[in-house]
C-alpha cells in the first residue's frame, strides 16, 4: 500500500466456484459448534491470557480476529508497525508493544514472534485501559463495559475511526466466530447479544451508518480524510490507471494510518473485507501517496487484508471494488484492461508485492467488465522446465510473476529471462537456502510455486491453495498433477508420493510439514 520512501510491503481461480468458496471460508462467522478435541495451543493461550488479566475471553478473540484473522504472518509487521495476531503496535505515535512489554515483563522479540506471548501482551494492554477507565471487577465481567477500552486499543486519534474499530469487534461478538488458523486450529466464539456501553463515543457519528460527511466523488463511499501531510493537493498528470493494493492490516487500522502524520502514505479508497464497505481518504483530484511513480496519474484502492492470506478476499470485497473501478474507468476514460488496472507490484519503481498471488485477477476483471489481457499470467502447466538466462516464453512470465509476488523484483513480466530475472532468482534462492546460481530448476520451481501460507489440505479441499499445491507437486515430482483446484484421489496420491520420497510422514494430507518441505524446494 505504501508510496513514498517508508515501510515495507510484502492466481487465477474458476469464476463462480472460487468466489463462493472465498465467501464461505473468509467470513469467519457461523453458529459455532464445539471445536474438535486435540492440541489447541492458540485456544489455550486465549483462555490463559483472559484469566490472567480478567479480560473476557470472547472479547479478546474478537479483537484478534478483527486485527489479523488470527494469523501472525510469521512475525512480519503490518503497514502501521503492528506485530502478531493481536497487532501490538510500535510506530512513532503508538506504542502498545512497549506497553505490553512493561506490563508483562516479556521481551519485544517474544511479543512480536510468539503467539501466546502476543496474546498475553494484548490482554495486559486491554486490562490497563480498563483500569484507567475505572472498570471494577464486576464491570469487567460485562463485555459491553469494555467498549471504550477496545476503542482505545485501536491506537487511532480520530474518534470516528476508533468507534468503527470497536463496532467491528462487537459485530464479531454478535455474529459469532468459527475461524480456522493457518495451522489448522479451530477457534470459536458463540454468537451473543452484547449491549456496548459506548461512553464518550456514543455521541460520535458512526462511519458504518454513513453519518457525517460522505464522499463527493463516489456516492457509496464514506469520507474519513487522511492527514494533510500524507497527500498533495492537485495533480501533475491526468488519471490513466487504477492501482490495486492490499492494506497489510485491518480496515479501521489502515484508515487510521492514513490519518497519522508520521505515516507519509495514503490511498484514495479502502475496501472492507467483510461487506465491501468503501471509505475515501483522499479526493480524486488530489495525489495520494500510494504507488510512487504512478501517484500523479492513478487512483489507489486499498483492500483490507494481507497478501499471504486469501481468506480476506471475499466476494463482497471483489464486487464492491469492481463497482468502484467501473465507476473510475467511466469517469476518467480508462481502458478496462490489465495494462490500466494494475497491481501495486506492477507499477515501475515499486518494491511491493501486493495484491499478491492470492488475488483473483480473472474474477476481478470479469466483475469490472473488462479484459483480462495485457497482464494476466498463466501459472498452470503440465511441466516446469529449467529456465536460465536467455530463456523466453510463458514459463518465464510465470517465474517473473512469482518472483515479483514474493518481493524479489524481476522487473517487467515480459517473458525474457534477462539480468533482472537472474538477479531476482539468485536473491530468492539465497533467501530459501538454495544454490544461488540464477537458474530455475526443480528445486527453485517447487519453492516458488508453493510460496505462501501453509493451510491444512486434504481430500475434499478445494480452491486456490489446492491449485498452488498441485503446481508445486507437478514441479517437485517431475510429473503432471492435474491443476484443477480439487483435492481428489490424484492429488492424494501425489502428496503421498512426495511425502514418501522426502522422508516425511505419509498420510496424504498437506499439512505444515509438507508445505515447509515444498517451500524449501525439497
């Protein structure tokens, strides 16, 4: 999502089936049945932290779900400097990470990288806010009494954004949660009626209700202006592109980050994952700081979520974003093709990877009503041959796209294996512990094709992650594994063959161990 010098940033599916699967897997809301028996480290961590600091367990889970979908992203920080699944923040204006360290005695490293410690730190921070608000032991049993403490946890200075954050947490409580973590653990919260005591936020206009100033550029959008130092009034070029971003953080957190004078970033619009709500932060006539070289000539659209977790990319989000993009292409006469509707990673002079390999460009462009040409890259092949300097063609385009998506800049996806692609390949190989020779053979293909999250997949699973697994197995085994997104008997056999040949436990299930081996290029 970033533009000016500043913080970091880190595939096509079948149309209808993929969209439906995304909705079912991403909302997290359901009538929660009892979770299965077995090891439950994250659930136990929530229970222990809640008991230790007298914070309602369900409230603590709802805060974590809203921040990260219970994914710690392997310790990498969000765009706002937030860490772990509870998003403990360390940036120039917010320091909940330091507060958690002082309250718990845990190190900043443990709070960033150990999920249980991260949860404990968040519980300690919330309890300190409750104490400051004067909540008694009796009050703390009432989830509704925690509203102001939850709003404060957002770290935003804007009361409307703080209310949006807290309202989202209480919406999760009302709807219930049935979420599966990246490690396959199931976390549930029963749907419950909670009357939030909004206290000083009761008089604050709700962005969710569309109260207050609305966008004058796009009717359906709410208006929450970015800090004046995070964009430039006016433009130096005509609008010719729409740039698609992923926030690397929550919806409310990203809107708040644009309002933070220390961020030096902004986007024109942000789309919420759960329902496709749109908030505008910069007027279209002005230059948002979102895509460096393309700032002056583009409109930036952020999408709530993280590039490595496709659960954020719901059908509601795709449809809402596509409607906005249709509006923009009509208004500015922008061609509806992939040369003019681009990802952040495709903008020259940028070092970001969003929207990443989990963004479904084919589906999105069909919703926009445009052409998927001018940039769509095929990743599905019956084999993955060795590539080196001088190679050309669609396999090279696939490799370049995958390298760019993982943050190793191969430059333009042009199908020509030149110096940039060689250097990007060497950097990727070095990062994965592979021989850094700049040649993409079996091991490098396997690591590239499998890169991403490590969901537990088994017979009956379907979707983008299954396709990713099937591509990686095709490269690793040196034989064709049908790439159809359906985990059937053929994929089960391929997984078992891979596990057996690599000395792994042979169960036909792609779990953390199998993914780890694939991503290491084994």
